C-alpha cells in the first residue's frame, strides 16, 4: 500500500506537469498573438498610407484656401475654423474630416452618438489611452468650434446644422 506522502508527491508531480504544459501552450499562443498583432498593425499602417496617397491633391486644397472667405481661416495654431452655415468640410484636415464622416454616417443610419473609444475602433486604431485621448482632443476642439455637439459627456454627434461633406457644410 502506497504511503500518503507518496500519493501526494504523485499528484503534485502530475499537477506541475500540467502547469508546465499549459505555460508552454500559453507562451506559444502569446508569441502567435504578438506576431498577429504586428501583422495587423502593419496592414493598418499600409491602409493609412494608401489613404494619404489617395487623398485629394494638396495643391487643389491650397488653391481653394487662397480664394476662401477670410472668416473661414483657422485661428493661429488651430486647424479648425469656427463653423458657420455654408462652410465646407474641406477647410478641415483629413483627421477632422474623418471624425465628421464617421458621425455623419451614424446620423444617417440613426445610430446615435459615438464615444472616442468607439471612434478609435471604427478607424481601425488600437484602442489604447494615447489614441483615444488624441481623438478626444480633436473631438473637443470640433465641439468648441461648433462642428460637433456633446450632449452627454464623452458622446459626440454632429452639431445642429452641420451636414454631410457634399451639402456645403
């Protein structure tokens, strides 16, 4: 008849082997996850680069800004002019237009406001504090300039009167 201590040692050894096996599996999965995340980030960077390359020609945008109404000019150190009726989205940088487009799509589909975390996910960004806070800063700037509304803290929609990019606002 085996001793109690011997039985305990056998169970301990079996449990340790199981833990070691699970650790090896977890390490393998972690390595696989890291590789998959790296590939995902590379594809996201590639898509953003293609978006930049395919964005409207900067020369045409610069020409339009020269002939624009002086009220439309952004304040110094600001890329966001104060919104007024008839102001085109093209006066905004691509990042700001992207936020407006996402919110216009939500409004068109009657889906309600977006949080900055949701925006980051919609844009294919990593939902990490740095990215979310960068979006929050931009969204708050758009609120301050009259482009967006924040009826509930942290939940953004287009401001009243601001419509799609092709509608002259």
